[in-house]
C-alpha cells in the first residue's frame, strides 16, 4: 500500500501517469546497473594502467559483463509501455548494445597482449561512456 501511494505521489509530482512512472523506475534501475558496469570498467582500466591485464580481464568477466547482462534482462522483463518510456528504452538499449560491443573488444584486446589493440579498445569506450551519461541524465530528468 505504501509503495502504491509513493508511486502515485511521485507520478503527480512529476506530472506523469502511472505507466510512465513505472517505466521511469525500471529505466532508473537499468541505468544504475549500467553505471555499475561503467565503474567496473574503470577499475579494469586502472589495472591495465598498472600492467595487470589478466586481472583487468577478470574484472570484465566477473563484474562488468554480468551487470550489463542484468541491465538488459531487467529492461526485457519490464518492457516500457508509455511513449516516454519506449523512447528512453530505445536509447538505453542502444547504450547497452554499444557497451557489450566495447566490452567484447576490450576483452579480446586484453587476451591478445597487443598494446595497440588495448589502447584502441580503451579509446572506443569514450563515446559509449559519453552516450551512457547523456541517456542516464535524460532518464533521471524524467518526462
């Protein structure tokens, strides 16, 4: 009951209907998981800078990748229904797809021991991270 009241109050405060607020809450959870993946990636980057590529690879497999997969599963399980939610979900999906691709490239680069490939993979993460930050800000701002 308290949750229903809290959602209703939040919907009124945001000027949106119940479906939009449910969508926003789902997208906030998904974005939070992506941000956790981003922090794990940053940790892997720091390990690479210290010459600890094997440990960085383990961080990708153990922390970053599962968080991206959980985010994608959360979005699939709670598909948005409002116009605002559908639009933002498309943006979030694009970020998760790009995040997966960059993770795969980063993991392959680390496994290759090719320094230039690792550098390229690190550079390829920058636009993904910028897009993820912009999409997260749009989700937080709400409708």
